[in-house]
C-alpha cells in the first residue's frame, strides 16, 4: 500500500511538478517518507520525465517571487535556436522520455511499466545468505531450475528472478563459474520471454535491465541470444508486457555495447510487419548513436545508414520522425555516410530534416 501511495504521488508530480513538493512540505509528512519522496521526485526530474504541464506550472509559479529559486532548479532554459549548425550542436535527449508519441505514450498508458518502476524494483529483492562459493553455485542452480520450469508456480518463478538480482548485489559475477552460469541462464530466459503470464515477463525484463546495468558488455552473448524475443514483446497487446520489453531494450542498448546486436536491431527495423516494432527501433537508433562510441558502431555503419534510409521512408509517421531525429546523431559519427544518405533523399525529406534540426533546441 505504501509503495502504491508513493507511486501515485510520483505520477502526480509528473503532471504538476514542483508545486506538489511545496505543498507536501506544508503537510505533516514523516521525515523518512519525506526523504523517499524527495529522492523519487529528484529522479523523475533528472530523468526528464516531467510533462509539459509540470514545466509550464513551474515557469508560472514564481511570478510573485515566492518559490522562484525552487522553480528554476526544476526547469532548465533551452535555447530557442541552435547557435551553430554543426553536428555537435545537436542536444542529447534523456535516456527515458515519456513526452513523445509512440513508445513514450505507451509508458503513460494504463498498466504500463516505466523506467521509474524498473529503478525502484532493482534492489527490492529477497536477502540471500551465502557463506561459500558452493552456496553461491547452489543458489544459481536452483534459480535456473525454477525459472526454466513452466510447471512451477508463477510466484516462485518471479521470486527466483528477483534472486538473480540479489546474487548480483553480492557479486556473483566474481565467481569463476559465472560465465557458464550466465550461458545456462540465457536458455531459461529465452523461454521466459515467450511466457504468457505478464507478471513473470515483467520481472524478467526488470532483471534483464539490471543485469545489463551491472554487467554491461559482459552480458553481450546473453543479450545476442535473447534479443529477438525481447524485441517481439514490443508488439504485445498487453501494456505491461510491451512497455516492460521496451524499457528493458533501452537498458540493454544503453549499457551493453555488443556490435553483434546491431544486425538484429536493423533487420527488425527494416523487415518487421509490426509498426510498433519498427517505430520503437527507429527511436532506439538515437539512443544507440548517443551512447555508443564510433569505434563500436564502425563495422556496421553502412547497415545503420540503410536502416535510417528505410526508417525515413517508413509507412508509419512515428518511425519516420524518429529516424529523422536519429539522422543528426548518426552524422556525428559518420559525416560522409550521412551526407551521402542526405543527398539520396527527396527534396521534401531534406527540407523536413533541416527544419527539424533548426527546431531541436526548442522541442
């Protein structure tokens, strides 16, 4: 009940912004709960999750000077126009953004799972007692057996998924046997992502995201093995499943820089019959270009160019819009390839690209 109340206040904060923080300070909120709320509000603001209504409220509150400094801390002025038309002038977007259409709206839909829910769940896990390497190995073996057995009660499988995060918190990744254990877990995860029960998939996605955040590039083979099934979740009609898959994919792209996942992403972007998958992956291209170094992208630069070309001519409006946005991030890495692509586009698309680049500082 307490968690639900906190989550509700966070959702209100997304809409009204700093006004809620000020109002709560006038209430008799216990210090421990107030500290939790302050932390949640700060995370929401820093992750760029405030809605336009919250930003407008913040700029309008300080007219009389009462809360002027507090409001300025919540809203950072953005330039109305790019000062210099260079690739490096393109502003970086927040990792998890809910203001846009497509997957952004999905995260706001009823029953959807957000980045904030993931972060709050990462370390909300059962405590494990481990005295030796043998204890550690037994825990991993038990977890692998439980999550891979569909006949086991779903609540036990969810608990087993949480225990994976528990083990990472006590450094299971330092075990000599961890590489093989991770390979065994990937086989079980592949089956879980085909699961029909939404609670199990939700917990699997949260665990996968945490694994990516902790293990980073050590999760490369695991990610390559299960990535197609993770992408398939995006088109699921159940909001909790599709949003969990989308958020987990963002974590994977942010933290696990494995070049071999690029062909999987681009193939789905160019060939998938699902507009949800295509538009979401077009959005992911911006994240890929923002987070990965040029050297890691280099081997598949031509493939990425063709994916952008396909995205900018996609039948879906969101896919085209996300691809145009990703184009300028791509150009920071590969200016020659980007200019070649630009020259092959029709005049209308070129004009839209230029217009949107001019507006990047205000949108």
